[in-house]
C-alpha cells in the first residue's frame, strides 16, 4: 500500500468512474426535470388533445421508474469499482452490455431518433472498453488483499 494509506487506482478506472458519475448526474438531472414537468401540471397534454399519451408515459418512466434509480446505482457502482471490488466490476460489465444492446433495440421498437441509440451505445462501449483493460482487471481482481 502506498504512503498515505490509499490504494493506487489506475487511470482507466478513474476515467471510467468519472464517466459513471457524469452519466449518473445527467440521468439525475433528466429525472428531476421530468418529475418537475409532471408535477407542474403540463399545459400540453397529448392524451387530452387526441394524442397517445406518449409524453406522459416517457416522463413518468424516466422520472420515477428508470433514471433516478439507475443514477444512484451508477454512482454506487463507480464508488465500489474505485475501491477495487470484483462484484462491482462484473455488475458494471453486465449493466453496460445491457445498455449497449437495449438502447438500439428500444430505439428501433419505439421509432425514436437515431441519437437515442448511438449515444448510449457509444458510452457503453467506451466504458466497457475501459473496464476491460488489463490495469482495470488487475485493480478489480478477485484476490484476497
């Protein structure tokens, strides 16, 4: 252990954790924005104007069921990866692989603009790439310290 009592964290892990925190922050901001719109009584309500209610569904899904819990999970996993915990490293690989495959599928199923598939897929691929570097694997290896 280095002087000062802190464990060395490789640069790849630091960059990945920074990415986790940044994405978690964006997701938290979007969740709070969507929740604010829902609670403020929207002036435009597609369901009452002959629409599908898609906006209500997306805002509720984003605010309550998806973005807020995932933002918390991302920050938590980032903290645990920085400590070198193997289970967090594995869970992160599974999570980002899921995001990288589901974002394009959902974009295709719900005809959404292409950036809704490309941006999450690129972020997921970049973070998985960082977590699979030899330095990150050694840092998060399942060995007794």
